[in-house]
């Protein structure tokens, strides 16, 4: 249970209470698109626009094998159909095994490889590909953050950097996928504040848009690119301490968002529907103009058809038929066809159970009836597909289906507000968010060998059950006499999937002087937390070691060494003292060293991390240099056109002399001629010289 202070509204972030203000980038890390928002004290916040003024950005990258450039966002999406073999769309699919299988079915078998405990695509690390995309959003946020600074002076020199980020993830992502995202963020220089489930983030946004008086239950239904997901929540008012740092402070009422259940079905996402619609387009093309062309085996043609399928699907959401036309699909043959909605829905008919199963599963997991649900809230772009809406209405009365939430942006805005509570830098309204674990989490370790035994028994137990509250700590109490390893995994019917281990060291040294009998009484306590990001952390480990009065033992040992025969009265007395000392056991607590590392994903070594960071930064620097060159060229061209306009301006002519105008025109004409002949290949330095020459003769641009 975690008390999150969140913002009162999504319009303006209130003034920070700390002197040193900060900013938070929130990312809704969707499978096919990413939305972002920047949170800054005393600054209105909204979804960030990309360089093409779009509110959502293609989640992919184009990276040629030469590594001399890369493209993200709209530029990468444009190149997807031209260079499919070096394009990496829908990067969110590459983070887990089931997603990778879908990615290969869409974009080519054999491109994905598991090597050295990591995932590679066409020889590229997925972490590096994701880092290039994430760095793009870091750049967008920093451009927005510093856009208000004036030219010159201290403010222009001290650019503010964005470091903290909150990331949404689907509920089926485990600690394995989150570790990959964390590694990608580290390569970009971003620091993770926390993960939040996309459904939970949307629920936060929903809760803040309404006044909560009475308890109510809602389903957030997300029809996304890779899955159908549901989040069952309860909104209520609860009495909690006015200060989450002081449990004994006066109570007050706060809005509570309590996650009751999550469910999902990964067979029926928007990409699977696109794939099926694409097959219909190929069916029509190969049956007519493209017969025998082999277009369905051509990478470029397949990519163009898949992209067209997404467009036609959107048309069919509002119309009974959609016209498709792709010029020169292959060998100068055009695809021309009309797809009826009924035909498309027939091709997806077997997916209908998958559209509603997550509703049934969430209700069953929480033991809630649909009669108890106040509303089902549609989020996700594919929730607009008519056959999905019809399927929902067979389970949920139409009167309960709500469309009053921004389906595309609820999660990213909710994540930004969630991040405000994690930062402590904002004056906020308090909202309690209670999330749950999506899996049974087990812990395993080797018990000490019993006397006479050659093997140690492996002990495994469930540490956190599925649907356990996050933000909860548990203390493991173990009998151990030496250094050991705690392994954490997800419980499965056939075999547990272990994702991390904690190496507990320092115990070997601490018990070095103890007898075997004393070692059997050593107790180790490890504090394990299931944090708000739904990730396991080992916060601390201590050993409680029994000790006896060493001075008494040494004294008795010395006396006994000189005694023969019947012990003297003095010796008998000390023997009695020793027995008392053995009973008067004292305890010493020793802090142990805890080192946690992932096991399902092999962690980067220091050298590997250094190489990857260098590679990503080199690509970023090259791309930035290219952007600066293009911007400088555009500035020079714009200056030439702008100055030429003055030569027909009567006011300018009346306030200048002919020799001045001729001198200016000579420089501008020479610049324009040079730009036409050499501008496309000119360096930034060369372009800058012409820019400065125009500014010298026509200083009004300064």
C-alpha cells in the first residue's frame, strides 16, 4: 500500500515546495507508438509534440548497417516500406518471447536471435535500438524545457537536462522485460523513477477527472496493438494519515484507486487484425493484377501492404467498406481493391472470444459480478473497431460503456501525475494508488547440509501470491551458517522461471570463530520488498550470531590443562560457571552484503555497457550534427528569400541607398547560387560562413 501525492488537475503543475526544482518525463511505452509528457513545476503540461507536431510517435527505428545515421519517429516510419531489412518497427514486441514470435511473423523469420543471454535483431542489440528511440524523447523534452530561454546570457548557457522518467508497461510484463527497459534507459542517461501499469496510469487519469464520493467499481478496457487488456479498479474515499511519513498524524479522506484484478489476451491485438487484413489485400492482388508476381514473398511489398492494412482498418471502423490502392506494389503492378467490413470481420471471427475473455477473467479473479460494475471505460486505439465494441456489448450493458476518457492519451497523462508523487518535488493532491502483483513470486535457497548428508536440500516457497499488494515488505528468517544465494522467480505449473538472484555475503567471515554447534543457531533475516513498480528488491540482510563469555571459557581451559584426577573444588566451581555462561547466550547482529543481479537476462558487464553507451552516443552525435546542418541550410535559404522581399518593399527602398542595396543583393545572390549548386552536400561550417556573410551586410537578422 503506497500513498501517492498526485496533481489536482492535468492543466497546470503547481509550484514546487523545494528550492531545487526538477522535471519528469513520462512515457507511455506502447507496442507500436509512444506518447510522452513533460512535468515541470509552474508549467502547463500536456502531451509532447514531436518534430512533426504529432502527439504520438512511431515506436521504431531505421538503422543502416553502416551505422552512419539513424532515424526515429515519422522519418523511420517513412523508410519502413523502402528499407524493410534495416527497419525495426514495433520495438515493444521484442521485449518478451511471445511478442518476439509475433514480430517475426510480421517482419521476417530468422531476424531475431538469442545470444549471450540477450536478444539481437539483425546483429543489433534490442537495448541499443530502444535507447535510440528513448533518447529521441529525451531530446524532445529538453527542447521543450529550454524553449523559453532567451538568446545569450546565463540562461542560454545553462541548459536544463531531463533525467527522471516514469514508464508505463503492460500488466503482463515481468521483471525480465522491465530490466531490459531499465538497461535501455541507462544507455540514454535517463533515471527510472518507476514503472506503472498502463491500465493503472489510465485509472489515475480517470480518477482525477471526477469527484469521488461513493465507492464504485470500473473496468478499463484497453484494445491495444499487441493485446486486449482489462484493469478492474475500485474508486473510493478512505481515511488515511494526513502525512504518509507519520502514521500517527490526523486522519483525512483521500481518493483511492485500488486495482482489484488485471487480465489480458495476447492473441487479439490490433497488429494481429492488421496481419489478417493484409492477407485479404494480398489475396485480392494475387488473384488479379499480381497473379504469379510473388508479392507476398517480397519484404518491401509485405511491409507496404501491412501499413495499408492499418489504414484500411481505420476506415472500416467508420464505414462499411474501405478502398485500398497501392501504386507500384511490385514490378509496376498496382494493388486496387475494395474490402467490405463483413469480409474483414469474418476473417477475424475466431478472435471474438479473445475480445471478451479478459473481462470475464478480471471479474472472476476479483470475485465481482458485472452487476457490481458501474462502467466499462474504453481506452486504446483499437477500441473503436466495431466488432470489438459489439463483442463487449454481449457481456456489458451498453448503458455502462463509457467513452468519456481520451483513449489515446489517458495513460501517458496518468503516468505523469503518478510520477509527481514519486518525486516529492510537487505540491499535490493526495491520491492513494494500490496496485497488485500479476504473478505468484517464489524464493528459493539451499539449506545447510545436515550432518552426514552429501547434498543440500533446496527450499522453495511462495513469497508473494498473485494479486498481492505492491509496496509491501516481507522478512525472510533462515538458518544459515555461510554465504548463500536467494533466487526469485515466477511460479509455474511445469517449472518456475527465475529472474533474479541476491548474493548474500559476509556470513562466512562472521561465523569463522564459531563452533559447529554455535553455527546451527545463526539466524539470517532478509527484508524483501515487492515495490510499487512490481519488482523484487532485497533491501537488507542481517545475521544474528550467538556468543558466550570468552573470558570464562579461556580461564577454565587454562585450569583444566593443569589438572589430573579428581577436579578440585575451584575447578568444579568454574565448571558450574561455564555451564551458566553457556546458558547465558548473547547475540550479535551483523549487517551482510547484498548484491542483486538479473538471471533471466544476462546483465551488461562494465565493458559491454561502456561500448554500448559509446555506440549510442556516437549515433546521437552524428544525427544531431546532421540536424544542425539541415537547420543551418534552411536558415540560409530562408534568409535569402527574406532579404529579396525587401528589394520590393517601398519603405526599405526609401530608407536605403542604391549602393547599399547592390552590396546586399550581391551577397544574397552569390549565397543563393552557391546554395543551389552545393548546399545539399555542404558542411555546417561552410553554411555558417554564408549565414554570417548575410548577417554582416544585413544585420536585421541578429
